[in-house]
């Protein structure tokens, strides 16, 4: 048993798959995702749209927690900013949805940078406590601002109706919006995870003293990443309002913050594709469990998270890499190292006498 746990706890590099294979798979998957809304029922389109909501928000936490090593439990606050900004601007005042995206992203970035600049001077443990406090007070703050948020009653909206020329139903149109926004945010996260920015984030996560010695500005980099992460969360809040057509204070309480952390825990740290797998887990797993036994859905969900924390620390992606490496090696695939990724040197052969 201990040997098995040791194998599962071993950190595994990304599989050496050629870049063209990754691009081809991505194009096929996204193309299939564009086809699905046309043949899926309304509830399936809604679930897929919610996966997009969690992917966009989870990508922000991937940059902050997975890449930089900072734990935030308060991203539900920035998510709520985006959700209520859309409900007020587009739902109440009739602004175009595109304008709501821009305003929400700007608000998330400004508030994230303003909050992160002093907070990120704290230790990681202190930062998690501060963001936990932010998560706890978010519903109360929303209810206090009832002249904007309508208090505990929340805001119902009717926005994002499809243009007549598309011939699409509303759920199909909203899912297409979610897919396009998710693709844009996904590509942004991939670009940030590589190159100079990715190396800076990894350096701060692994050894801040060494990274600072090499010229990385710790506070500036962390504040910038926190701001980008908060902006992603706010954009996720915009998508949430489009999908649900309602926002209420209780939806952004502590359990929501925990579900966001579950995305990167289950999917796998330091993996952009892992965020997609984690988002699918967060959306579909409670439904599957409740179909079996409604009363035990929360219990089983918590047990699954604990199992991942202790037995599968690198999430679903870690399992895929472990199972896929022998297959890739057998096929003789040799991919180039990704920018910023250090590939292990081959072991030297010992001459036999």
C-alpha cells in the first residue's frame, strides 16, 4: 500500500507529445463542442455552459495557486463582482453583454490588484486566512448593498437573447458565447503559463529567495497574477449570470469557494487541461451522486476530495500522465520540450565489462 501511494505521489512531467498533436486534438475537441449545442437538449447545454463558467474561473486559480503557489479562498468575491455587474448593467440598464464583459474584467483586475498588493506581502498561510475571511463576508456585503443587489431576493435578468439571423435557441446561443470566451481565456492561460511569465511564477512557487536573486520582482509579479486571476473570476461571473439568468448572495458563500479550489485539486496542479477535467468533476459529480442517493451527495463529494488530496495529489492529469507514459514511450514519440519546461536528462548507460 505504501509503495502504491509513493508511486501516486511521484510528480510526473508532461508527456512528450508533439505540439501538432496537441493542436490537432484541441481543434477536434473544440469543433465537437461547437457541434454539441445543435443536437443536445436544453439541460445538457446548460450543464456544458456551467462547465465553461468553472473552467474560466478555475484557469485564474491555476495561475495563482498552481503556478505561483498562492492559495486564495476569496475568489467567490470577484466572481460575484462580475455576476452582479452583468445583472445590473445588462439586466437593469440594458447595456450590451460585451460591455458587461469589459466592465467586469476591469473591475476584477482593479479590485484584485488593489487587494493583492498589500495582502501578498503576507505569508501563504496568512494569505489563505485573509481570503477565507473575504469569502465569509461576501454574502453579507452583497445583502448590505441592497440598493444595487436587491438584498437576499437577488436579481432576475433576461439577457443575451440570440439574434434572429442565427436561428438558435437561447440556451444554444449562450453556450456558444461561453465556448468562445472559454477558448480565449484558455489560450491566455496557456501563454501565461509558458515563457518568461511562467518561469517567474514557477520560481516564486518553488523558491522565492532564489527567484528574487535572479531578478524576479516578487511583490509585483504576485500582484499582477492575482489581478489577472481576479479578472478571470469576474469574467466567469459574467458567464454565470448569462447561464443562470439570476444572481443571489447565497450562491457565493464558502462552499462555492471550496468548489473552485476543488477544480485544481481534482484536475491537477500546474496543468491547464486539468482545469477542464476539474470543472467537469465539479459540475457533473454532484449530479451523478444525487442520482444514486440524494441525502449522501455532500458526504460522497467530500470523501472524493479527501481521496484526491491524500492519494492523488496531482489529480486526474497525474493519473493520465502515469498511464500514458508507457504508451508514448512504446510508440517512440519524441516531442520537444515546452518553453520553460526542463526535460529530465536521459540516464547514462554503464558499460558492461
